[in-house]
C-alpha cells in the first residue's frame, strides 16, 4: 500500500504528470528539453525530477555533460495503470523542443 500512496503523491502534481508523459512519449530527454517543451523553469523541473527519481519513477544517467532522464522499469505492475493514463495526456503536450547541443551530439 505504501508504494501506491507514494506514487499517487508523485502523480498528484500536474507538472510531474506532464514530465512523465513527455518521457513516455520521447524516451530519453535532457533537462533543457523538458524545460523548453513544457515552459517550466530549470529549478522547478530539477525539483520535480528529484522527487520522481527518489520514488523510482524515472532514471537519470550522464550522457557526456548532460543528465538524461527516462521512465523507470521499477514499479512495473503498479505503474501500468499510470502509464496507460498518461496516454490521455499526450495530445495536450506540445512538440518536443529539442536541445540542439544534446541532440547534436556535443
């Protein structure tokens, strides 16, 4: 039950839902792409990502000088219903504003 409550807290914020939906749609995404696509500040996005990492929702790894985030495979069964619900959010998301430095391979 604690796992469900923790995940519900994460998905209780609209920005975290949008971030999760963006990660589901795009796969690996750097912080600047999340900020630019969702028009959110970098400190706000970083705070949300930290909470999502601590809950096991997202993974983070370095790719060169960039930190890249993706949805985690942890909590697979519990997250199945959340991931299905994220599909409904996808049409509301703007197109990805790609980071030319990260996507350019610097």
